[in-house]
C-alpha cells in the first residue's frame, strides 16, 4: 500500500511539472514570441532632415540645397559567391552614368559592407533629377538597388562669400560618431557659418515606424515624425558683398563693412576666395594642390586668421594710452628731427627730415613716428599694452566664425612667457608704431575702430535670425566720463587724417560722406639701420612691399559704419585703399544705409 501511494505521488509530481512546463510554453512564452514576431514586421527608419537655408538680410538665398537622388546597393554582395553580381550591378551604373568610375564605386561599397550590415549601402550620394530620370524605372525595379531622395549643398555666389559661409563636406569618422545627423546624412559643416551654426542648420532627424512584409515591403505607416531644421538669416547684404568683391578684384587682403553701433557685419571678404562648391563632394588632389600652394593663400580666412602688423592704425589707441597717463596731455609737444637714437640704434620717422614740433593731433593726422617713439619711452610698455588690451588686441573678437586667431599684443609678461627673456626699450619703441611682435587680424582692427567711434565694445557678428527668432548681442560702455575728453581728441585727429590738407588719407579719399580715418603701412621686411636712403615701396619686389591699411568710420558726427580695408603688399594705406573705401561709403549712402 505504501508503495502504491509513493508511486502515485511520483506520478502526480511528474504530471504537475509537465503541466507547468506546458503552461509556460503555451501561455507565458506567448507574449515573448509575439514580441519577437512583432519586431520582425515592425521597421523603424530615421528620416534625414534637409539642411537649413542661409539667407542675406533681405531674404536672398546664399546657401541652398539642390534636390535629387542617391543610389544604394544591397549589402553582403562583397561575399565571394556574390562578387560577380556586385560587378554586374556597378557596370550597370557606369553604363547609365559614364561620369562614374567603377573602381571608385566598388571601393566605396567595400569600405561600408560587413557581415553585420543590414542597411543598403550608399554608392552614389547625389545625382540630379534630370540625370537620373531616364533610368529611374529600370534601376528601381532591380531589388539589388534602392533609389532614395537626396540633397546637395549649393552656394550660388561661390567665391564671393566663401570665407563667410564656409562649406559643407563629407563627415569624417570622428564627426559621424559624435553627430547623429551627420551619421545619417554623411555631411557636416566644416568651417565658418556652416560649422558655427551647424546644429541649427542640420536640424534633427525624423522617425518613421512602419509595418513591412516578409519581403521588406512597406504595408502601412504606423507613426511618422517629420525632421526639423532651422534657416538662418545673416546681416550680410549680398548687393554690398558683390560690390566689395568687384572693387577688390585682382587684389589680396580683406574688407570689413561693420555697423559701428550694433556689430552687425553688412559685408566682409577675404581675398582671393575659393569655390566652396568644389568641397561638397570632395575636392580632387589636383585642385587642392592648386589652392594650397597659391602664394596669395585663398584658403586662409584673412578676416580672422590673417595676422599682420597693424602699423600706424594702432596709433590712435597708443595715443590714448599717452593721454591717460600723467606724463602727456593733448598740448604736449615733441620735436621730430626725423629720427631718435636709442643705444647704438637709430629709429627713423617715415618722413626723412621729420615733422618738427608735434602734438597728439598732428602726430595722428600726419602719422609721425618720432612722436610715438618719444611718448612710448615716457609712458612705458605696461601702460600702452594695458590700454590696447581694452581695445581687444591679443584676444578673439568673438565673431561667429570658426577658429579665430588671437593675434599678439606684446608686453613684458607676454615676452617672458613666450621667450623667457626680458623686455627692451627698443621693443617699446617699435610696438608704439604697430611693428615688432605686434600682430592683429582685420576683424580686430574693425572692432577697435568701432570702439573709438562709439565708446562701446560691440560683438562683431554675421547672424541676424535663427529660425524666426532674432539673435541679440550685448554692447558694453568702455570709457569713463573723464576718459571721454581724451577720446574726443583722438576722434578729432582721425577726422583730420581724412579731411585736413596734411592728413595722410585726404588726397586719396573722395566720398560724399564725412569720415574719420587712420592709414597704416605695415612692413613685411625690416629696413636695416645702415640703409641711408629709404627705398620706395614701388622699388621693392611685390612680396617685400608693405601691407596697406585704411580703417575708417562715418559719418564723423554720427558714426554708423566702420569700413576697414587691408591690401596685402599694397604699400601706403591711403593710396592702395582710399578709392575702395570712398566707393563703399557712397554705395552705403545710395542704398539708404547711411543718413548724412
């Protein structure tokens, strides 16, 4: 009896285990397998956004998207048994589109294919609609191919805005890994506005969740979220931009037309430029070599990366450091015989026989070097560099372009840190006239000029609106009441530069707007002290000629705009840039930007 009961107990136990197992398989596991089945028929796709358009201040498109198609190939065709199929499919593409190279397409395919790849591989990133249309049906009927909508960045004004807009190009591995949209589109902003505002322009991807058949054919769309992006409006006026490019044709250097009160940049150019359209799908080695070996450096953004001695353009700022000291006032006179002697060296004035008796207004008006030599020795480099630092030298201007340079503002502290050496008086002397270690960018000179003109530190900028929202920029008052008295003296001197019979720019300016100015001649090569006769710029070979500066603001009584021009190897600032500046102010008047 005990044995029977034991046998029944074992039977019931085994039966219970079997029933529990059966329940788990038939009921509990059902949800799991249902989810697996659901995953097999539900497909989630990212939808690439169309890059935002960049417009000028009047809504004219400066960077747009050409619409067309991309062609993709099924993955895993690189396997041994499918290699003939891969070659055959690539030959079809080359047959339809002779501009393509089979080996290049194959290399692109093999680079992306792997055993784990499930998505189709993009072998042609962009093909214009007109080109692909005649073969659209034949290609799309082949299950090995997939034709998908695509866009290509296009810059209608090519070189004219190359150093403002920058360009879009293929994203590298690092960029793809860090940017989900770049991973999806394969492209990213590489420089300047395109890079600086990339996150707004590229937008956010959309998502499409759809039900598909066993053959991966879409049955129905379950959910769809559209991609988003933002257009950007700049302060640039393409009419002014095209005009300054025309004026600067055949020259190397930079121009900036800046709203003195707000910092908005109406036009800016670095010359020569380059065609950004060539970089979108990858520039050829031959074209890149041509650009990179050009002595005029078309790929360098001279607005923010061109580093030049400021020459005499810095004299108003240096003069302000004199007047702010207790050693010199506006009536202080220095005698200029044409040179000073310091140790065993002679430091010459640009005018061989000197300017005679000179006060601060005459020194700026006629750009007397000796006045600044003597004044700098009285005041010292510490006071000079402190004031120039307030004007933004040795610092980034904060303009919305990428990789802006700091420049160099020489000082005791800077030299000790850089070279581990003490400062010498001779270095103070040459710094006072914008030579020696001193290096600036055209953007820094434009900002500094605006600060003198208005008394405010402004943020130079190109962006006006992101989407529908206007971007606001701060401006900060920089002069105290007691300092404004000295600033007015500097402004008067700059007015005389452009309007007095003895002004260094007077004979070269002829515009309808009354402006203030400062010329500058920045030496490229030093002139040996034993050189008795100063050579004329025209006697030097081109690349040894000085850079020519002319920075201005106007109208004088109500400063509205700053126009700063740098002509590389142009010689005298007024001679090289006077006509250009005059025509720009007349254009601003014609377009209604300036009210006289």
